[in-house]
C-alpha cells in the first residue's frame, strides 16, 4: 500500500534517499537496516541519519544529533524514516520519544515495525498529535530487511541454502573433491552474498573434507572487517588444525544434528540470516524439515557423470512427490571461461 496522494514529492525523494542510506550503511546482524532524512517545512533537507548496527544509535536519533550539530531547527520538521520509529527501550531509547522531544511535527514511515517488542511508535506519535503517514515505499523497505523481518516474525533466522553444481547435478566428484566446481566469478559473487548474512553454517563433514575458511573476502581475497559467525553443526569433533578454528572470525560448534535445535540456538543469539553452505546431509536435513527459505545455485558448465549430489536422499521415489521451487531470479555470473548460471529460488510459501 502506498500513500502517494498524502505525501509531497520532497518526502518521496527523501524516502528514496533514506532507503539508499540504509542499504549502503546498514550491516547484517540483530538489527534492521534503517535510514532517516529530516526535512524542513519547505522540503529542504536538514539532516540525514542511518543505523550502523546493534548497540549504535537508531537512524532517527543519528539524524537528530546531526541536525543538532549543524544547528538546524528541528521544531516543526518532518522525519522521513524507512522503518516505523521504535517505541521501546532496547539497547537504546525509544525513537518515538526522541522525535517528540525534538518537536518533530510530521513523520513519514516506510515499513511498519514487525518486531512486536519495538512496534507501536506510530500510535504513540499520533497520540501526541504528530501527523503520521505510513506505508510509503513500504515494499522497498520490507525487501531491504527481508531476512530480518522473517526472523523477528517467525522466531528463527531466515535460511539461504547455497550450492554449486555441474550440469549433471553433481556437487562433488567421486573422490569427494568439490572445491572448484563454480568459477572464480561465481565464488566472488558468493562472497558478496555471504556478506549479507550474519551466520555461515556447515556440517562437520564439510570441515573434514574441504577444510574451508568460511570468511567473507573481497575481490582481492582480503577478509572484510565484519565477519559472519562461523557455525559448524554435528556431533563429530573438529580436527584441531581445521582452518575454521583459526583467528579470522568467531566460530561456534553446535553439537547437534537437528536443524530445529540449531536454529533455536542461533535465534537466541539474535542471528537473523543463515547462509547454509554445505554438505549434502545437512542440506537434506534442512530441506526435509522445511527450514530452507531461499536457494541460490551456481550451475557450472562441467560434466562429471558420477559423484555426489548437492542434497542427500530425501526419501522421494516418484516424480509426483518432487519438491517444487519457484524461480525468482535467473542470470549469468562471470564472462568467458568463468561463465556460470545463477538461479535464486524460493519454496512456494515464501
Ligand atoms: C534499529 N535501528 O534505526 C531503528 C530500529 O535493541 P535496540 O534498541 O537497538 O532496538 C532494536 C529494534 O528497534 C529493532 O528490532 C527495530 O524493531 C527497532 N527500530 N532498530 O536497529 C533503527 N529505527
Ligand atoms: Zn529506535
């Protein structure tokens, strides 16, 4: 639902800008990506703000403090914010109160806050006679925080399962080697997607066969400053010299084979978006339990003719029982010899 009639063009431009700020400066983790632009009554921009991750000021408070630092008059101003201002004291104080205290007269909101702990800011503001317009570019705002929104409404992290495959559906050769199925361009693309998640998840089997580092690296193979939590699931001990136990990022070994238990433990740590990268057994367990919310597949122009599937036996013996996925994106990654096809799919209910 959009309210184009009840907003000015300056406000709609400000919402586009706030969404861009949230997208560029937001980080994966417990909190959503949020941007805020403060407008004078004539539509001029007074200040901008954004949220930089859990424990730091919310976007509204960031914009208010920058306005104060610039000596701008905020009384009577309009706050344009991508997410409904919060109404609670979490790691920081309630933004609805901060906007009221600053004398903001009007608030234009993108997405309503889906987090039951923090929602209610729009009502609080209206009760204090602030004009509130909701649902402006709400679809874009919700898309920006898609995984976070899923996690706070479903009580578990959103799960993206990524795998690479040959043309004949093999994700490892007969000897178990699997590292170089996708092209370097596809692997760089994978690092970009890893960087949008706060957990990298694999099984103990993957650690033993592939010994992956599981960090997020840039095009020059350098680690990014903020790394997702590396999580290894399974009852087996990890080899003492496994690269995942090195100092490059934090690692958690969950000694369970149950996806539900693992997701509960990760939700308790406020994880919002899990990147599941492996092993056919672990993938099958997540698929079978209905815990895969998105699938990203890189198809390489290779044939193996034998080897391991991306996913272990799901107990399906006849075609009418096949699991159906919806293709939401299909495209090419890389050029020339590095060309791979990338598919993004979702289960019908997501
Ligand atoms: C943010 N940034 O700019 C806004 C948020 O624990 P706290 O105090 O950081 O509160 C987090 C909640 O506040 C979050 O789940 C969301 O519902 C709400 N709004 N959060 O991290 C922001 N405006
Ligand atoms: Zn807030």
